[in-house]
């Protein structure tokens, strides 16, 4: 069975601090996809990144960076120099990859990030 | 980028009535769509997988007679909450898989349902 664990329920930081959101996953599949989504108070899901299981290269996009380590089944997300607009709930998600195409997402419980001025 | 339109964004209905939520892929075809539910301050849970031209596949514990799903075209899936009760109040969000690539799915904006 697939499972995604986000142990941090809520994190509070002050603007300009760096913050790392943890994500640990479980799957028996050798091919899978990992995602991060941002959910602001308005509710919509904002796609941040997708990573497939064969690509362990870390990625940086502006103030965002992701560290994928298969050895520890982790896919952590770091925001550098956080801003108030980063305040939201962040979800890590896992999807198995099959020949039939993209499958359902299994979401973690989310981490609520509060960035204060 | 690909756009998925979900309508309505929010709805308030009386107990016992039915509510229909639409999920439409605007610039791509989607033979498969996913319906998720999110209770306040909780995670998103898959309710069902909707397949164009066939019956939806429901997750364990989701009542198929209460949550009717119809995927009659390549761009539209609907979720009808029948005989709604206050405990059905939730955030419902759909995701449409791009049939062209089969490797990506895009989320709608979500529908906040309040049953009074």
C-alpha cells in the first residue's frame, strides 16, 4: 500500500527564514511519481513540482528547492528566505506509474506554514 | 497550461436536496478524471475514478448511490451529491488526466459544499 507521511502539522517562521517541509513516502512500486502542491486559503491546489522515481536529481526553482533521496524514501521541500505569501498548507503526494498512465494521488496530511512579518 | 474548470466554486444547499458539481477540461481531452474530498483541516482523499463511457470506480467506504458520477464526454465529468446531509459538507475537487500524454493530471479550482 502507498502512504505519504508529513510529520510536521504546522510550522511558524518569521519572514526571511529558511524552512524545510518533510515528506516520507512508502510504496512497493519501482516506478512512481512524487508531487508537492500548495493550497492557499482560497482552496485551489497549486502545482509546484513532479518528480519521477528514476530522477533523483535535486531541483531548484527560485526560492524553492527539493531534495529527493530514495535511500530514505524522502522528498523534502525547502523554501529559502520565506515570505508572507508563502503561508499556506503544503501537501506532498505520491502516484504510482503504470503503463495505463497517471494514477490517483495519495496525499500526505499536509503541513501548514505560517510566515509572519 | 492545461485548464480544468470546476463549477460551482461554492454552493449552499438544504438537507435532502441534491447538488451537481461539474468538472470540465477546457483545452485537452480527459478519458479519466479523479474526484477528491477534503474535510476542513484535513487531507485530500480520493473518492472515485471517473472513466469516460463507463462506470466510475469508487474507493472503499464511498457510497456510489450517494455520490453519482457521470463521465459522458471526453471533457466533462459530473459528481452529484444526492440527498445531501450536513456531514457531506466538504471541499470537493476534481483532477483530469490528459489523454494525450497520460502522464499528467490537472486540478480544478474545487467546490465548497455547505449543507444546512
